[in-house]
């Protein structure tokens, strides 16, 4: 098992930025394109446990969120966040980088440095 795992979307500039930082640091890295390999409910629960902050931080409240008619105030609990991400994984904030018991949403990309010694 790799020391770092990045849940990556290659179309996202912030995701590419964080990946480049990790590759420059030459860390032991697993890359998971989360839109190809969808995270399970258990994996999403683990993200929420490892991330600091509120559960809704894992949701992108973007154009797609609005197109679906969703309201941010309806997604403030882990269960609600997980339920919507299971149906619409494209709404997951990216990239999520996990190292052991800690994770960050690397927006901006250099937030990944919080996981480095």
C-alpha cells in the first residue's frame, strides 16, 4: 500500500497541480481516478473522518450542483454528503489526498504540503 493516495481528476487543474507536487517530492503514491474507480460509501465515510472541517467541504457546489437543484443547506451531515456523492461522484471536491489517518482537499494544490513531514 502506498504512503499517499490521491483521488484525482486529470481534467482538474488543482488536481494536476497537487499530483505534480507529490511527484516532485518523489513520495510513494497511488493515483486513483475517482470518476473511473468510484469511491464506496465506506471510503467516503473514511474521507470525512480524516478531513478536518465540515462534511459539506467534500462537495463541489458548482454549476452541476445547481443543475441538479440541490441546496447546500441540505448537505451538512456525513450521511447526506455520502448519499449525494454515491449518486453524483462528479460533485466530489478534488483532489483528496490521504496519508495514513489524515487527508486534505488540495485546493489550492499546495495544501498537499500539509501532509508532508
